[in-house]
C-alpha cells in the first residue's frame, strides 16, 4: 500500500516530523500543531492531481531508546 510515513522525534522543545521518501520535514511545539503542519507540507510538496498528495499519512513516534531503557532499569543498589 502506498503511504507517506513520518517519523516524529522530540528535539528539545520541538516535535520534528520527517518523511524519508520523498524527503521532507516540518516541526511544531505540540502534536496538535504538528498534525496540520504535516498535512500542509504534503499539500505544498505535491502538485494538485498527483497521486502521492492523496496517499494516507502514517505517523511513527520514535522514542529515545537510551532514555526509555533507563526508565525500566532496576536501581543501582539492586545490582550485586
């Protein structure tokens, strides 16, 4: 199925949405602001009538694995 996949990462105070094929990106302070920014980006990137302009948009939230792992680690005092 054809779709546009945007990876969303936290970059300081900003949420950054990046599509790698075709390459394009946008950012916003909140997800409520980011969603219309992504839709506007797609509308501006493709000409009216171009098929990719109507492809579904999928958003994938990328989590910082180091930070996520730290939340699941036992306290240092629990290690032998």
